[in-house]
């Protein structure tokens, strides 16, 4: 398991093992890199469970797993299954009623998402209590669905689904409508996105889904992400093939993203 950058957030959630009933908010050491996942999601209002000055001062850093909002529970479950020991969630890793802590930590958020082993996107959930590991309505995704039952080795039963037509992955989920989540989908080196129609995987080399058609606004050959937020999947590369900085490409990127950001909800 490789760390994506030389950055570790100030605080992380220690997710524990699969059967752990408690999770812990831990202060990290600047001298030691910690592998972590990050969550991008919609709050949908104030959070019942969050880190405050009181909880920090009183040392209340352990949280019952079952008390957490369902979306954060799902992110912890995925992080555990992936074998990643830590998770970053803004409501728990930033002191919510401390303006100075919030200012300092929010300024680092680009590096949080760029430095995560993987970013988990709760794309379909419009609030933190909804969760995103629900069953999908496949009949609503395709023209027609056919289930083909099969019997495998050792009497393992399952089904293969076949469909008429196809679906396109598109940026019209709840999380895509929010302005503050825009960078959280642009900057990660690896993105695991749970949508209403598909589960998607995006990294430097691949964009895969568990069904349907991959739709990329820019063709795969135009991917210029080499681990720096200034060379992400932009319309034009900030640095050309010759290695020379391209001011025109940078200006095109700026105009494109300002237009896109301006259409989103705060």
C-alpha cells in the first residue's frame, strides 16, 4: 500500500477492524506518513456527531460506530474492507466550532484529497444519514433487465444480469450539484464513486464501471494528471509535451472551471 503524497492530515479516524464497535479520532505526527482514505459527501444539514472544542478538550475521541451517520458508517466499512487503517471525514477531523482550526484545516483540503490512498464518493446521498451502499434499482437504469441464475462450484448460487440498451455515467448525482465537492472529485489520484446507477473507479490509468458505458468529458488520451493538482484531468495540460509551461492552456482551464463552478450550489 503506497501513500499518494508526502502529506498526512492533522487528524484521522482510526477505523479499527471489521468487528470494531468503536472508532477513534487521532492526532497525527508530521514525521510519520499514515495511509488513509477520504470521504466526499453531502452533509444535508448540521451534523449530530462532530468534533468540537469541548470534545477535544475533554479527550472524547472515541465514537460508537452505530452512533455515526449512515454515510460515514458506509465509508468506514469500505475503508476496513480495503485494509486502510485511517479515514478522513471533515465533520470529525476538523474542529467545527473553532474558527482558527477550521481556517487552517480547510486550507489543506486540496492536499487531503490529493494525498489519500483513495477518495470515496457518496455520490447518491443527499444527506449524511442516508448512506450509499443501498441496493440499486437496475430496472430504472436500463431499458430491460434479464436475470440468468447459475450454480457454481461447491453449490454456490448466483445470477448474471443482462440488459437491453446501456447507461452512461454522468455528473448529475447529489454530490455533483455542490460547489465545495468539485475539487474533491478533481484532485484524488484514485476515486471510488458510488452512484445511483453505477459504481465507478477512476485513477491515473483507468476509468471503469460495474455496468454501462463510461462517459468522459475529455478522451482518455487527454489525461494529464501526474500527481499534481496543477496537472489534473484538465481540458488542456498546464505543461506541454516539451515540458514548457503553457499559459494559454492554463487560461483555458481557468475559464472552464470558473464556468463549471459558477453553476453549482454553495
